[in-house]
């Protein structure tokens, strides 16, 4: 059993340490946060919420789960867990996955690397759904820009197709702790984009610049090809922002495809807190 007690949460209202029992998290100033029936805790106060339902929608999360469960992105999991083995040589490291979505990568990382993990996402629906992935993980609704995590308490941060918040990540990482980040590369899903859009502009995607609190250990640009059938392509489209940008005619172009050779291109970067 993984000890999530090792994860030091702080109150999102006053910053004091949070204690936990079966039903709630609470601080010395009596701010209290219920643990939902599914097992997640909502640590996103309204003042940190910039819309009624921030983050990914339920439809996007369901599509993400359906697509990821088919194993198309398993090489990304293997790449991340290999990097953890190389650069985070600690037994049962305290880990936080930021923008954890419905929990696919968080759960795989925790199970393969024996981390004590918290998965954090701004979407309540994401945390709710993630609970069914792994009960040994602490799932919390919170924002990456105000993490409910104590200073210098985390050995490993992961952010997979998610956000980079330099100062907040630097705050929670222990000295020597690592951040493993996966971001989309310039050719990510390029064949799909070429089918749905009339014009695709060349993009030179790079991970965000990082501050002097970090040094880069390694960065790789990775590519592999997947062969999704039409139905899976539609699911893939539904888990991306493209689904909101295209019209019906563009979306229907996918219906005429039997299957596609599709490039998955991402950048994996390992930064160390100095
Ligand atoms: C592209 S999805 C990636 C999810 C997951 N890492 C994966 O790859 O399956 C980005 C996730 O970040 C979450 N998100 C967006 N803004 C956020 C914020 N400010 N703080 C925490 N999570 C956020 C979204 O709700 C969404 O689940």
C-alpha cells in the first residue's frame, strides 16, 4: 500500500498544513475540505477559479480515457518511467502529477515506479473520474498556479501535455528534485490536422523557457507512428481542442478514413531543481 501520508498538503486558503482523516482535510485555522464519496478532495477555492467549470470537459475526459486505454500512447508512459528510473533514484518518491486529467499517466507512473502520488487537476470531473484509476493515489482538484503542496516537499513533478508554472513548480520541489515534462512537438498529429484543416501552418513548438531555479538534465524530441482506425480517430479528435475549432464538414472528413498512419511527436524534458 502506497503511503499518501507522505504528501504534505497545505490549505489553499491560508497556506497552513492540512491534516487528513477519512472524511476531510482541515487546517489549524479550521478551513475544512470534504473528501468526496469517490475519494478526491476539492482544494480549489472560488477565488482561484476563473470559470464555473474550469479545465477539460467531461466529454473530453471520457474521450481521453477511451483513447488512452487502447494503449496508443504507451511508449510515452515507458519514456517517462524510464526517465524517472534514471533521474529520480529515490525509494517511493513523493510525486505530484500536475494536470493529471482522468489519471492515465499518474496511475501508470505510480504503479510502475512505486511513487507516493498526488494527481492534481483543475477540473472536478477529472479528479472524480481519476479515483477509479487507482485508490492508492491522492486525487485533488486544484490549480497549478496555487498548488496545495508544501514548499520543498516533492521529489518528482510530472506534467504531461499540461502546464509549466516555473515558480510554483520550483517552490514545491525539493532541492535536487526533478520535473519531467511532456509537451506536444511540432509534428504532433500532423496528418490529422492536414485532413481537418484546409491550411496547416508549420509550427516550431518548444517547451516553455525555465528560470534559474532549474537546470536541464536532458531534452529529447520523440516521434513514433500509430495506426488508429476511423472510430479511434474520432475519439482522439474529441479529446483535443481541435474538436471545438472545426465545423461539421471538417469533422466529417474523418468518416471517410479507414485508418491512418499518424505521427505522435512530443518533447520530453527533465529539469532539476537546484
Ligand atoms: C491536455 S490535458 C492532459 C491530461 C493528462 N496529463 C493526460 O495527458 O492524459 C490537460 C489537463 O490539464 C488540466 N488543467 C488545465 N488548466 C489547469 C490548471 N490551471 N491547473 C491544473 N490543471 C489544469 C485540464 O483540466 C486537463 O485535464
